[in-house]
C-alpha cells in the first residue's frame, strides 16, 4: 500500500490532525516519525542509516521498533514503515516535520498531506515551547519546512498531494475532512469530529485561527513578515504591510540576545540548572558518554511534557 505522510512545520496542527485521523475507524496514525529521515544518509552508496542516532531518538524508542541487522538504507526505511503499520487498523499515516527532500527522493510514490499554518501563529507558539525567544527566531523552522516543501512537492504525483490549511480546518472542519477522506480513499465518518473525547485536546474552535491578530504586537508581526514574507505570499497568507520595514543590524543583535536569554531561562526552568548546563558543557567538549546519559534524561522530561 502507498505510504501516507502528514507533513507540516512544528506547531502547525499536525498533532490535532493525528488525533482526528485516529478517531476514524478505518484510519490510524501512530504519531511523529521524523526519525525515519533524520538519520538517513543519502550520500552513502547505497543509502545508509546512522543506527546509533536512531537508537538515541526518544520517539523511535517510544515506538518500540526493531532494527533488523540485515537491513539498511531504503530497505530499513520500508521495514520501519511496515512495523509502524502492522499494529494499527486501516490505512496508516505518520507525521513528519522536516526532510521532505529525502521523502521525495526515497518514496516518490508516497501520498502527502501538506498542512500549513500562518507563520505568525507558528512563531508565537514556538516561543511558548521554549524553542525561541522572539518571533524573529521562532519563524525559522517554518521557513525551512516550507522552503524544502516548495522543491519537494514537484517530485510527487499531483494526485498524491493534498494541501490543507490549518485555519480552514478550524473554520470548516467537515469540509476539509471530507477532502482528507477522499484523498485517503475512505468514507467520511462523523467520529472524526469527536477526537476530543479520547484526548487532552479541546473540540475544534474557529477562534483559535489567526490568534496573532489579537495577541501579537506590531513589531512581532513585522519580524515574521520581514523574514518570511515571500513564502507567506506563496502560501496564500496576506501581509499586514506590502513591504515590512527591514530589521536593522542593531535590532538583530538585540533580538539575538533576547532569544538566547529566553531559551536559557526556559531550559533552566524545565530541566533544572544542573542538568541543563551539564548537558551543554558535555556536548561542547564532546564528552559523548556523559552527554548521552544527560541527553536521555532531558528527552524523558520532554516526553512527559509533550501533549
């Protein structure tokens, strides 16, 4: 069966879509699977995996997949996809947030649901996750995800790509989910809208679309539009200004300092001063064994904090 991937930047609504999919009796989605491509080196001949990196990935570990010693590269990729599907009913999809270029090169026959969200909301959400301290830096992963998708999308069959907008999913959920069901070749099921009964998420609320309009300051919006404006236009998002005021060098320095301080404060608060600092020190001095143990502790904390 043709593999299916839900692709979108972090904080774009892929988890919400996973919960919705899992509420359909003929569909399943075991969650994030970026590990499928993170450790895959296409420069090898033939392609190969960094299996140590795979085994250190907490999401890979949580999926409890086995690494067959006789497989590597594309064969191992197919085997892991098969393992992700075998314990779930119906058609299985997985979520990824990066490496759409690798996906296009290794699985050009795949079906891809491309989910995009307004980067002004993505950037602000990234601050809340502790990944950034400013919207200027919080939009970076959205830019990277969408930039690689622009090139990768052309490599899939046009009937194998479905573009969904997060805001449309919130405002017209049934309409968007009918498109999804048709794309995945299953009948519409109203249980998809009852996903909140089996999760910590609340029901779909149209008010959650375009939150930046009421919560972001003019400067926060300007930072995103100055950096991602061209891509935003390509994705159909209107800018508040035809041409955002450029970010001056001195402003970039101040934003960089604020970003670093904010990330450190978040890290210390979540992991504790000792664990957070020791992990950075051991990584800087390449004390691999010690860093690995500290990294594992951090990943355990992250997994508990994940919604």
